[in-house]
């Protein structure tokens, strides 16, 4: 391989974070069909996707607004809650999968940094071209010890919900790298 091409591939690797194997080929990851593998890959990338979503949403004056920064996402649980008695008889089989996971987030203010553990309940469904997000609920961590838990809220359009949608879109497009 020509040295200038190898240099260009290495520069590409540094700029967009794509991995190059020993034969100078970019290693792409196919979107997994099983939920456990999908969530393992997604939760690894979710903090960077969520942080990009929040940075894009910020206004020009960054001294006023306070945003959460996702540090880590993990601990997926795949045991679904029984919802069959809460719905009508389905016309088509329900293939929706439920996943619970947590995030550790940090919020900075001029005086102090606050760490929050947030809980998420994600509904995913398989489609002909890959997984789709159906709904995302969040339950934010209580800020004071002993406070009652906050009720779940629809977080589908929040930073984590948007990050999941973007990641799934990239996954379906086959542009995820290892």
C-alpha cells in the first residue's frame, strides 16, 4: 500500500474515530439482531451520543445554561414488566422488547458538580431494516436522601431518547465502528 494512502487512513482514524485493522481496512460493526448484543454496543456509545445531543442544543451563551453530561451508561436488565393485563388484545403479535438501564450523569454549576444516577425504561421493536425505538421512560434520581422517588416521565424526545434514536439510525445504516 502506498505510504500516503496509509497516512490518509490513519488520519481518517484520528478524525472520525474509525478503527483500521492490520490490513488497513476499516472495521465496521453490523447492527445485531439480538437485543443483548445491541444494548451492549449501544450503552458503550450512548454517553458520547447523548453529550453531542446536549451540546448541539445549547445556546450561544454557555455561561448561563446548566446541562447534564453523561459519564457512563450501563447495567442493562432484560426482564420485562408484565404489561399484558394493561392493554387490549393485540391484533398482531407484539415483538416489543423492554430494557432497563441506568446512567451516571454530572451537572456542573459555578459552585459545585452534582452526580445523578438516572433510570431508563426503553421499549424497542425489530423492523425489517433493524431496531427502532418505540418509547423511553426515565425516572430521575432523587436529589435528597429519603425523598420519595420521582414519577417516570416520557424521555423519548430528551437527550437520551434522541441519542438512542441517532445511534439506532447509525446502526441500521451500518456506520458503527468497533
